C-alpha cells in the first residue's frame, strides 16, 4: 500500500505556460496560491488558495483533461475525490476559456474573481 502511495505522489511535475499565467494572475488579485500543493491523500493541485477562510483548488485543465469539451473521466474522478475526501472546493480553468481572454490582464483577473466568488 505504501509503495503504491509513494508511486502516486512522486509523479513528475511540469508546469505549463498557461498554468504559470493563471498562478501569476491569482497573485495579482491579492491571493497567495500554494503551487503544486500535495493533499493529504496524495493528489497534487495546480494551485490552492484561501478565499475568506475556505480552501479552493484551482485546476488549470489543458487538452489532455478533456474529451472534446467535456472533462475526461480521470479528471472528473480527481475533482470529485478532492472535493469529497479532502473537503476542498475544486474549480476548473479550461484551456480554451483562458485562451479566449488573450493578453488582457483585466479580463483574466475578472475571470478568476468570478470563478472564485470574490465579489
């Protein structure tokens, strides 16, 4: 069991450019994201932020997390387990929605504020 867990948590970490951008914008709106946060049960979250005393995971979901425009089964399972077992709200930033915001930092900040209920 321990060998399985160790293998699960030792997955190689590679941040994408979009993930780095989302984390940068989270910081620009006054949040302090914990990057690549490892949960108690071994899931790695792209970013974990504290919003009004509640932990929220921000998952930057690229093309491999989708089948068409629907989340893939493994991603749905991860989101569900983190939400139910870790009691952390999980939000998703689909790559195409982020790409549509272009280089407009104001739009990106508004997108994340809306996603995280920061109003």
